[in-house]
């Protein structure tokens, strides 16, 4: 068990860092860092000397990546942030995901409009990954309500899984050189063809290293005529997907998280699609301990009703 716990919290007011001893009885809160600027993504990187990274994106002040080498006590800007080439025609609007790579200084970054960047020096310089950023579908993707964002990056050896809203799930099996839309069984209830090749509004994808072929997805559900669109599972590295939403009060939501020590334990937070509020006005997390075959409501410590 670790001697202390570091929790990073991205908000519209900036980045906050909470620290507690291993008992987690009480957290000390620091921040905000990058005060007044929204933070959409953070990364606690434990490779070598621990580092904390965070996006800091503002239309006036520009796009920045913040980095801390003292566990979130102080932050400095990296030498640069991801940026499209001048001739590309696109402009960076937000940074939605930061993920660790293979080497100690290797980083991946998903941005809006949906594109992927890579750094091999800890975030001081960035290169666009053309296999997905210039994919034949890229100029056909449409923004969802939150923007056209590449929000999920999952790596498994030479495989890489990307979640794009609104683009769908894309799979690379050659180390990110090329990507294929891999959405068989992933629905889109807002277009005439409910199972298009691409264009699904994927909200999040999660995996556990102990079950590398298995993926969990929170897709854009909430369609009464399609009650099996929202919460999905794949057992073949994302090539096909099936619903695991049975037993949930709603299949619409945004986060999906796998327990760090148990590949069969997964959590979602269902919402009512039309209002984005908790079913019945009562917030609850739902947990499955058998990889989505059944679900249990967890509400202890949360308000009984809003």
C-alpha cells in the first residue's frame, strides 16, 4: 500500500491537488494552479521520478501543459503544447487526454478538434500522429455537445484504442501508424443508420491490464427504442461490442471506470439522457463485480435526493 495518496482534480477554476496519508482519513487541498483556466485532463506519471501533468487551455491565453516534479506542490509550463501545423487549417481548442507512453518521457495527448499528439521529451515538444489526425474520416467527424474531442487513449503493446466524440472507437494494431474504425455493435441513435461505420458519440472507454482483450465502453445511450446502446463490453480487443446495460436505471452516462485491482469490477454513473440528471434526482454509482453481467446501486454517503 502506498505511503500517501495524490488526487488531481481538474475544474473550470484550475487544477487542485489533494494529498492524504495511506489511511485517506483526511485530504489536504492545494491550488488552484493555472487559476481561472479550465483543466480537462491530468496525469499522475509514476515512471521514474513522479510527475504531475495537466492541461490548461484558454482561448485568450492559449493552450498550455503544466508540469510538476514535486507531487503537485508547484507547477511550471512545459516549453510547448501540442499545435497543428500552420498549413493544416485546424486550431487547437482543448486538451482532453494525457497518457503515459513506453519510455520515461514518452507522452500521448488527445485534443480538440479530435487529433492525437506524441511527445518524447516529457511534454517540451510535440508531434502530430498522422495515422489518426489525418485519417480519411477525420474531416467527416462532427462535434458532440462537448466538442469534437479525442478523450480516451488506451495502450496495450502495439495496440492503441482511441475514443472520439463524435467519431467512435478507433483501433491501431501497428503502434499507432494506422487506425481503423472498430464500432461493430456500437450504436448511434441520433443518425438514420443506427450502426454506422463511424460517427458514434463514445463517452469513455476503460480497460484493465489483467484482461487485455476486454474493454468497457460508456457510449451515448438514452434512446428508448435502443436500450442497449449505452453501456458496452468487448472481449476481442474492441473488434466487436455487446450491451451490458441490463439492470441499470439508464444506459446514458459519461464515466466508466475499472477497479485498479480487479478486472471484473466496473463502475458507471447513470444519468437521465434528456436532463443529464440522476434518475429520480438521487445520485448513485452502480457497480458490477462480474464484468457487467449484473449491477448493484451504491449510494451511501451521497445525497438521498437533489
